[in-house]
C-alpha cells in the first residue's frame, strides 16, 4: 500500500469534512451546505463515506477525495496536503533525498534572511528621522493607518549604498546569501551594494505567507524606476506570485471573487477599506500561472484597469509598451485575446471594469467606498468591455469606423468556446454598429454551420482497457482512472480528439471532475499544461513537474500502458469508452443520492422535493446521452461496478 493509499485508509472523510461543514446523515451519505460557494437554501454538498469522496451538486460542480477537499479548502498544493494529512493520519512519509533536503534548508535560510530584512526596513521607517518622510507619505498622502502599515509589514530602505549590507555583514551573513535572496546587487568592480535605497519597501509573500522578495517605491518623484522589485531568485519569480494573496485568499474563497489591481498601494488601501479580495500582479501583464493561483480560491475574477489602459486601442490589441527607464519592465497591458484564452482553459469568469479617468483604486475607495463597490458590480465580460471601449467616442455612422471596430471585436468573438456566447456577442455587435448580423458573419469569414453527417461505423475490433480484477467498485473506478491517465501520458495529443468526440455527442470536454482521486486530478492538470508549452516533450514536462510522492503512481501508469501502440487508432476509442464508463458510474451515484433526497423530502412535505426532482431529470438526461454514446462502442451500457464490455462496433474519430 502506498503512503497516499494508507492516508486515505486511515482518515475518515466524514470526520475531516465535519470540522468545517455541518453534515447531516441522509441515507448512507452525508449532506451539508457547500463551503466553497454561498448557498443557504439547498444543501448541495455531499460526502460519500463508501468511496471516501465528496461532491458539490450546486454552483461548484466539483468533487474529489480527502486530498482534493483540503487542497481546495486551504489553497494548498498536493505536497502541502500530503504533509498535513500524513501527520494527521500518523503515516510516516519517505524522507527527502539529500539533494532535496539541502535545497529545502537553503530556501528556509534565505526566507529567514528576508524576514530579518523586513524587520530592518520596518525599524528604519518607524524609528529613524530619515524614515519620518516615508511614514508621513503613507499616513497623510495615502491615508494608511499604522495598523495597516504594520499588517502589511511596510518599511523604509535608507538612502545609503551599504546600510543593509553592513547590517547583515555585522551579523556574519555572507554576501553570497544576500545576493541569492535579491537584497543586494553586484558592482562591476567587485563587491555588492544595497538594491533598495531611499524607497518604501513592500514585503512580497507567497500564498502561504512565506517571504519571497520585496517591492520598493521611490519617494523622490524624479528617480527611476518608480517601482523596483527583487530580481529573479530561487524564491522570487514575479510571474508566479501575486502581491497580497496571503492576505486575500480566505476572503476570495468566502466571497467567491478576486479583484486584480495594478499597484501595491491599491491592494493595501482596498484591504484597509474592507475590500479584502484585492491582489496585484506587481506591474506586469497577468500570466496564466497567476490566474491558476487565484483559481484555487475562486473562478470569478475582476480586472480593474485605469481608464488609459482599458481604453487605448493599441493596448486592446495586446501590444507591449516598454518604459524607457532603468530596470525596464513591461507596462501592464490588457491583452484581450490572451485573457480569453486563459478564461477558456481555466474555465473561469474573467470580467473587466474601468476606473474613473485619472484615479487609482486607492483614490476611489478613499473618497467613496460605495463608488468602488459600484465599479465592481458594473464589471463586464472581456468581449463586451472591448466592444464598448473600441466604440467609445467614435462616429458609428462612418462605415470605415464600423469596419475597424468589427475587425477588432470579431476575432475575439470567434475565440469564445461557447457557441451561445458567440451568437450573443455577435448579435450585440450587430446592434451596436447597426449592421445586419449576416454581414458580420461574412466579414469574419464564417458560414452558418451545416448538419454534420454522422461518421461511418467501422468493424475494427479493440481490446477493452485492462484493470486489476477487483470486486470493489471504488477500486475498479481507480483502475479505470489510472488507465485513462496512462494512455494520456503516452499520447497527450489525444486530449484534443477526445474533446471533439465528446462534444459531438453533446457531452462536456474532459476535465478534472472526471476523476475522483486528487492525485489523478493533479496528473491530468500537468498533462494539460504539457500541451501548452514547447520547452520539453510532454511526458518529460509532466515527470519534471510531478511531486516526488506521485512518481511511483505515474511509473505504474506508464508500465500498465507499456505495450500500447501509439499509432493505433483504436487507442482513442479505448480511451473514449473508458471516460464514458467513468461518467456513467458517477451520474448513477448522483442519481441514487438525489432519488433518496427526493423521496425523503416528499415524505416530509419538504418544498425542495420539486428542486430535487428537477435535478434528477437533468441527471437522467445525462445518463441517456452517455448510454447513446456508449452504445456506439459497447454491446451494452456499462453499469456501476462493471468493466467496459468488449466493443462490437466503432466509429471513425
């Protein structure tokens, strides 16, 4: 038994979930209100003790095992959840290798240095005459309270080349360590000097609150750059950090929203005013890594842009503009197509709102907190924002202007994955420009879709996915999940064809909700990530980024599919059958639970009986769609606990 399996075996998921969710026994399962979204009417959250899994039947439509629950609840990665649950279960994890132990100790030492630097800068802000000007700027001009300044650990870097260097040298700290954590810079002639001088300092922490680096703002407006961050280090990677995330993550989950603003002081002022879901990408365009961090807590993201960035037509096209200054950084840009791509891949809801001209978020919230709330409420979908910004102040009677706006907006509409959204925004654009929608379709090179002929069936035989003989339904499910991932590890490109085949049957694309095991969900995310990069072969990318505790699991998946012929077309059919079988097992489990809830509600005269019945009808329709799809690949629909039946027919995919 692996360490992960032993942890699951020892921990009672009902007991663990009950610590944060009030559960009520309903038949053999337990129900309660989902902790991941607001809902006080219908208990849509269910824990299944038999399988050691949970699922939200409401807004989240998410589920998994004990690992995925604590990962979602705490915002941890798998390694963090493994350590915490292992300690709780009394399972001893395999020790780190000497190299891993050495790296972990180095990280801890550098973080401790950065924590000492926070104390150093804070002392100079609060207790020196030179720091009084910086403190006055924060309290008087930016209207920050001392409690807020302390809570965010703000400080002041002295106006000297070696103040910090001398302080740490006197404590025996090596220059190599100061360089490694980004506190000093190397001189061309040798030696080092303080990186931050005569600036307000902002400690930058990761989502767990661990120090990663600093940001620093000038006090003298003539100095450049205005903001200076730590350099790239083993702890500080600006593209995968968000300022304020450690302070905002709990509110993000509770309010189911994240607000992205540009600057450090914007984040701090908003938190001080009670708007505690604000974070900042620290002066760069948003990266998908940052959005994935946010998605741990919420899928609802609002991007708050200043009027210039949000309305500039060159910016809307995603053109990068560089500052002509020392320590160059890219100005934040609103790359609409990039954001749409992120939104589709992450299955998030990214909206955009524009600030009053000439005002920053901190200025808005300081003059009228209610105005900030109205701004957020008026946030628009990305395409709607671009449409309105492109048309603002333009002569919409001018045919050339109409053509220019259409040329800018239509590619964005075409990028939307949902056909209903595409039609809705195309109609909206047609009304805005006062042109016929068919003209827009012709302009975009689109044609009305025609009914597809159903692909012909073939009679090529294929073996069903093998799994270890077992009489336990949950073990059978885990074997099927592992089989799917083993195939995808060897053929990640099949994801695209699998999604297309599922959508042709009116079914959702492959997603982590198809897998109950947290470790399986993590491997699927890595497979998806491997297809979005071009630096390494997909399999090597997955293995390089896989947590050490999961290597044995991945090795087993690869060994199980070792004899797979990667060029055999039947591999895709095998994969599709297995996914359909997994989904049917899951929807049957959901139907059983909803049937019990409905019967119980009817007996007790509960008004929610009608809601339960409506949900049951949805699941019945889903199961019928799965049965139709399975009928094309198997001789009978697969019942829960069955292995996939031998295929007697197939279709070309």
